[in-house]
C-alpha cells in the first residue's frame, strides 16, 4: 500500500514528466491526457497488486518457514472459504473497475460532435497512405469546409498529413484492401482501418511540430515502410497548404475503397459506420451506407 501510494503521488504530479508518463510520449493533443491517465491508473493498479503479492510471498517465506532441522509437517488446511471468497472477489472487482474506466474513456474518445473545423479522410492502402482533405467518408460530403483536395505517398516517399493547431479535426478511416491501423504515437491513439467499414474519431492538436505516424497492423510485405509524417501548423499555414494542393491540381478525392465506388462491372462495397460494432455503433452518424 505504501508503494502504491508513492506511485499515485508521483503519477498525479507533473504529467509532462518522463517518469510519470511511464514510457508514453509527451501528449500532443487535447484528448491524449485521457489516455495517459488511464495508462497511469493501470500502472498504479499493477504496482498495488505486485506489492500485495510480493508482501504475501515474503511474509510466508520468513514467518512460516520450517526450522533448519525440523521434520514436522505444518498443519494442512483443505478449505478456507473466507480466503477463497476474498481472492475471487478482489480480482473480479479490480477487473470491473478497470473495465469501467476503459469503457468510459473509450466512449469519450470515440464521441463525434458537430463542431469540427475540418474533416479528413485517411485511406490506408498497401503500402502507404492517402489523405482526402475536406472530405467526410462517413457522410459522403465533400468540400463542406472548403475545396476538397488530396495528397498521397508511397513506401519510398512517406506522405505528410497537415493538421491545424488548436482546431478540432474529424478523421474518417477507410481501406480498399486489408486491415491497417492509423497510429501517431505522440497522439497516444490508434484506430484500425478496416475494409468496408468507416471508423471515425476526433482530435485537437495542441503542439506544433512534425510527428511520426505508422501502420500498427501487419498488412503485408511492406508493412514496415508504411510510414507518414504529421505536420501540426498554425491554421493559416494549414490553409496555405490546402491552397497549394489545389494549385497543383489535386482537387476532389482519391478512392476511399467502399461506398459507391466500384471497378467497371463490379458492385461497390457498402460502407458501414462504427468502431467494429454495428452500423449503429456508438459513433455512427448515418445509415448502413451511402
């Protein structure tokens, strides 16, 4: 209990300290501290369990050891109902508490609100990324926050995803081939990119700079090269970048991999909304498809 208390005091101090982050990078979005606090709480629970287990092991080793020359057999106890109930109830309560906080934070992180500054469709494909700016794959709305433009990369030339500082961005994730996973370590968040399904989330960047992103789901031969950069810049620079893409003729959007899209003579894959649940999942905003 003393060790758990010390960890709790340390972890609840400065959240920007490398020690209290317990291996996590410095959060770079407004939503990231929610994940960091859940991570810290899990470690506190783990330290508490470890202290209890090691304490019991040391207690039995020192106070119930047999004497050097003793041959007596200690009292044998077949059943101890109170202790059995205790070591059944305590883990159940711990798991329930961890589940509650995990589910609560997950619901908060996957909540979709109507006040986004912009929408970006991220397309994970073998083996790079496409970014459709001002396009919402969940609703099929293009150009709602300005002219729809796009950018894309290759395994040899990782693309750059530009985000406006301090503005909420809605991401819709799609894939035309296999399962990928959109992961930016500095955001303390990742979400699967699933064929035929639109997973979506929101975040608000709080720090300027260049951050690495990658695919966190084994997706084929060049999975390790499926990298991208995230450039968080002031809103005026973000708008200038979109204007530059428009000047380069990159208007509209690249294929998202589902919905009304289809190769000649083939039927399009319907887009289903939600975080691997049902078309009417907790962040679903539309019908089964469009």
